[in-house]
């Protein structure tokens, strides 16, 4: 149904079976038009391109994102080339105090996890991690822990290393457990994949995500929506946050704008904004919604899981971690009992020109808008065991 939007990626490598959509989702052809428009605008506007960009392109991206997430005030959305920069900016708001008390989970992406471990080494942070497993009790355990005294509470909507997803009720319960701390949700594995409404939550939380995965727009476009009346003063701040000071009016204290620019950095590459706008404007025009993509992908995942369960495949010795269809993102995570088995399995996939990825003992198989039932059958056929295959046991 949607293959027609991805002709360039699909025709460039027709034999590649790409099942890593959770990593780099194929880009729709229209993204190339957006990409080129960025070049044309630089030709036309030269040094004035930033004026054009901030007046026309940037607010369009903000509005599209706000619309996807049900955020009322699109101007409260800040941008950076990656989430790390935005989250570090948030962490830096606490650097003037002796210690940052952080509550998080044991399944956060490396970007955040590594950074807070390093700050903890510096003795500037105390980090408490709630285990995500067993997942059935996670929301209750996390909500109980969140009642403590924390500066920052940070968790993912979909966990990157198991594909388990929190729904809106879960997130609301976890957010409501603490009325004082700053709360940040890492929505990277949900943004443009799972229909998400932050209508009630966006006033209270920071929500961080980006363009590289399901938003299909490639690198360089990450964002963070700020809660209402955010008055934090990032220590790590760039001159794009101080545009109102450029006229020469200097105050004693560094001043910050009252919108998303509060968390701005410095000069960045604007091309990804053009790609994102071109894609999601076209999808809007053609009535392709996140809900319709999600439905399509979830159906394919369901078919795959059912087929794998009914025959002998390479995945037989692995355990599917995200079994509950209602609580999973757009990738399936299979866990092997040891890393060698996972490495051997992924090598087999690669030999068959199937692209997936691995995190330790786990392999992740991601499904995207450009797959159809035939691709699923092909994938299953390729991993079905008709003759003995030697795998490390
Ligand atoms: C959950 C999650 N958050 C964030 C990121 C990206 O982090 P960054 O933008 O800092 O590279 C990823 C990338 O895979 C991720 O899986």
C-alpha cells in the first residue's frame, strides 16, 4: 500500500530485505525534494537564509510535530541535531547545585545512560534506576519510587533494548506520582510510530525524540517539547537562545526566551527540517496518518509472529521479549541465551541480505511502512529451517 512512496530506497537495493526500520527507517522519495529545497533556498536567500528559515520552515516543523503529538503550543518545541545535546542542556540546569537526584530505569538509551553515569562519577549526580523487568509491575514500581525527592525523572515511552511500550495511562500515572521534579520522557521509539497524545501531559513534561527513525527524515533533527512556563536556565546554552540580546541590550544576568528557544544551541544544519516538512506535508495531503502506519505495521508484526510460531525457524532458540501486541513498539526483540548465538544468527541474516540489528544477546527486527505481506513471507522463508543449521548451543 505504501511502497510507492519509497521507490528510490527500494529500487536502489532490490535484493536487500530491510528489517531495521526501527534504526534507519527508509526515507520517502519526497524527502529528496525537501533536501534539494534547502540548497535552493540557500542559493536564493544567501546570508538571509536564516530569516527565511526561522519565519517559514522552522515553525512548520514545530507545527507538524505539535500536531502529531497533540501539543497545544508548538512554539514550546526546541531543536538540536541529536537528543544528547537537548538532554545535556536539561541536565546542565542543575549543575549549580551540589548534586542532581535522578530517577530513571535500567533500559535507557546509551546517550542518556552514559552521560548520567559520567556525571555520577564526578559525584554531581545520584542516579537511581528502576528495573523495567518484570514489566507487568514496572509502572507501579516506578510510580512508587517516583514519590521520592528527585530533581529529574527520566524514562522511555518505548524501551530501546526490548521494544516494550508504555501507553498514555502508564505515562500519566508515572508523571502524576511526583509534582515537583522535572520529568522527561524519551519518545524516540514512539514518535511517528505509535499514535501518541500528549494533550494532557505536555504542560508538565519534557518530551524528547527525533527524525532518524520512524519520522523517516534522517539525521540532524531532534526536538524537545518544554513544559508550560519553563523557567529553567540551561548552563549549557548557545547564542541562538540569546537572539534578543544581539541588539546590544545586555542585562546583568544571561536572559532566556520564554519559548522553545530557551533550550537552543548554536548554528546547525537546517536541511533535515526541509526533509521532515516535505514528508509529513505529503503524508498529510494523502491522508497517511501515524495511526494508519501503526495499524499496517502492527498487522505485519502479528503475521510474522504467528508464522514464526507455526514453523521451525532460526528464532526457535530465542525468546520473544515483547509479546503483548498492545504494549510494543515497531520492532520485535528476540533474546538468545548467549551472545555467540545472537552473533551467529545475525550473521546468517546478513548472508541472506536481511538487515536487522543486535544489542548484546538480543536481536531486533523492525517493521516499517514500506513492507507488505510478501516481504513478511520472504523473511519467514529465509529463516525457516529445512535442513540442520549449525548454531552455537
Ligand atoms: C531511545 C533512544 N533515545 C535516543 C536515541 C538517539 O540518541 P542521540 O540523538 O543522542 O544519538 C536513540 C537512538 O537509537 C534511542 O533509541
